[in-house]
C-alpha cells in the first residue's frame, strides 16, 4: 500500500457513494454506512434526529469517517480515513444548502427543499482534523 496525495483523497471523498461513520460512546465503537457529501473541505451527513449515532455524537463529538473503492477483481483498492469533530448545523439556510447538495449528488439535480423538511432531519458537519489515504 502507498500513501495517497491530498488531491487523490479529495477526489475519492467527492465520488464515493457511501461513507462509513464511526462514533464511540460508553467505551463502545459504532459504525454505520451513510450517504454524505464532501463540500467546502468538510463532510456533511443527514440523519434522523434520534438513534444510536446521534446519541453517540452528542456524547462524544470525535468521529472517524471512511470511504473506499475496489476494482471488481479486488486487485486494486484505495481508502481514505478522516478524523474529525462533529458540528450540528442549526441554521435553516445551511441545512437547505446541504440537502440540495445531497440531492445533486444522489438524484442528479438540485431539488427544491421546503423549510419544513429541515425540521425532520439533522445535518451533521464533520470538521476534518486529520485525513490519511492509502492505495494499492
């Protein structure tokens, strides 16, 4: 395995369809696959307001986030691991912007997001503190 350049890591973060978020609370790690968007140098997630990951992030804002990519024959791979802290976005305009970016990434368009939709979802920003990448 070889280290990835910063540009390669950013490219993988931009194109990967699924990321894996690791939280930790009560001395117990918890990993979940999630849809996300990489924007303005940080990672943004949308989550239900309740559940294990939200409870864990509220108790411990330090998280790890991973993306990877493998060839079909599994002979080549690359992965990026991010360490960061979470910030819960409260501003409605920022929430709408992130939801639109997620829509563009996963639906191919920037849908109109009604302000009432932001009340049903938490938007979590992972502020990147450290990022490493490896490739074969």
